[in-house]
C-alpha cells in the first residue's frame, strides 16, 4: 500500500485502521463511493474535503485507495486516542494559532510521495465550502503535489431528527488538478480560491445527485 507516513506512524497499524474504517466502522452507514479510479496511484497528493461531521475523516481514511495523513485538530490527540492517531500517521494541528510544525511534517510526507488530507474549511459546519484556509494550497504549491477534491454527504444528522439506521453516505472523488506555481501572497490567495471553488463545485454536484434521487 503506497503512502509515506510521519516518523511516528506505523504502516501496519495504519493499514489495520483503514480496514476497520472500511468494514466494522463503516457498517453503520450505507457507503457509496464514486470516482475512486480518478485518484492518482502514485506521487504526492493533497486531498481537500468538505467537513460536516466527525466521521468524515475516518470514512475517507478507509475508502480512499492510498494511506492518507490527515491534519486533525489537536484536541483529538488526548490519551490513548491521541497515541493511536499518531501511530496511524495522523498529524495534530492547533486551530486559530500559527503552527508551522504540522505543515512542515505534512510537507515532508508529500515530498516523499505520500498523501495528505486537509479539511480547508477549518472546522465542521454545513460542508458547503463557503470559505477555505490557505494550508492546502500552500502544501500543494510548495511540493508540486496534485490536488484531489473529495465531497462527502450524508454524515450530518438533519436538525431535529433522531439517530438514523444506516444512512446513505456518498463519497465523490473529483478530478485531480494542479495549482499555478506563482509566488507571493496574492498568488496563494488565488490558489486557495481555486481550491475552494473546485471543492464547492464538487459538493454541489453531489448534492444535485442526491436531490435527484430523492424525487
């Protein structure tokens, strides 16, 4: 299984975790994955995904065809759970604070040909990608990695509803694209908007598919 990991990551445990995410964990949902064939089989990749539920990350960790090193909020890295996250190659990031260490670690993974996953919205919400932070674009531009947008829908429980039995969750992998290598703050802002637009468009496409099925 291709995919470089940070030094603390254990490849064998990462693969066990991916199996759990694909099987026992994902049994709670009726997963439908489209576009996996678009995912590059080798070389550095920055995955950008929308974020509306805590299970988005684990689902993508399991269903994407390569090991993915996600940037995850530091609050999740407590106790045994934090030990486990580090051993399966995940990186802790402090939200709302300058924190270059995880970005540099992710940069190293990409330069070794690995895959890094980023939720550019920065936090959970509606998952429609109304805004995006600059980390994903910075990583892709500084390493030459391609960007792969991935949309997920169905993990967020509708407001006012109870627990759902095996809801349908759709994952749609978009077309890989490259960002321009122009330097400077304005170029980074432009690249970030390109990332946001590509991902938001993919999410809208998935919403349209699901809406059509519901009619």
